[in-house]
C-alpha cells in the first residue's frame, strides 16, 4: 500500500510562507546549485528550471521519483493554479476543497476534487499503487496528520525565521510523536529531514 508523506519546504520556526503567502528565501536552494533537477524539456517549460547542489539533488530526485500522487488543498491550488494540472512530482493530482473545481479549468485533466481528506487520501493511494502519496503541508497536511493518515513527515528546513505565517502543520493543536529522523541530509542552505510517524 502506498505510504503517505506530508511534505513542504519550511522555515526553522515552522512556517511554509509568511502571512501574505510569500515564501521569501525558502525556495532559494532550488536554484543555488549546478545539477538540474528536471532534465525533460517539456517539464522544464512547465516548472521552474531547478538547479540544485549535489547533495540536495541526490536526496530530492529519488524522493520526487518515488511519488505517484500529490494532494494539495484549495489555497495552494488557487496560488499555483493547480500547477496547470501537471504536478511537479507524480502522475496524479488530487485537490481537497469545499468548493467545486473552477468552471472551465483544464477540462481535459483528470484532477478530482474532494471535500473529505480521508476520501482524497484513499483515492490517491489507489492511483499511486505502491508509490508514495505526497500530501502538501499546511491545512490539508495537518488535517491528514490529525486523522492518522500520514506515515511520514518530510521537511526541507531553510535557515530563516519568519516569526509568523502559514504553519507547516496547519491546524494541528495536539501532540503527535515522530520517530527519530531516518533521513538527515545537509544541503546548501537547506537541511532535508524525514521522520516516520510513531503509531
């Protein structure tokens, strides 16, 4: 069964963007190296031409390759326009929203909308097969964690303090134990971490 990984780039104090959805320097490490993350020209046109440091590439490329489906919330969907129905990793995109899909938005794309996070995770697992389901951190990721649907927490921690903003764990307000990190990779201006969720 597909493992579910909650993921985002995050500040040291736990924010994935400031109060105005500005990510500031959080994504700088995607552009501070020499190794292209995406080789395919079509993908380069659809997504930023990421160039990572060697250690970040050796962590990020296999992680992206392991993803079969991605789940994002409506807020991120609106900000990114649903990545134009072509998520940065994985073949399938699913959206959690209490509002319907915007009329006329990529009618050719198989991007289902769900008003229930558990139903979205179940469908993402079906689509992903034995590959990873990546749930974007924030409100939806936090809801999935609170419901016990997340197997692993992955963070790309950037050395910046925001002070306030959009929280990595969203609305989570109760204690959740994680195992010791089983992945710790020091990149250039980023620390890649993965923790299994303790059951």
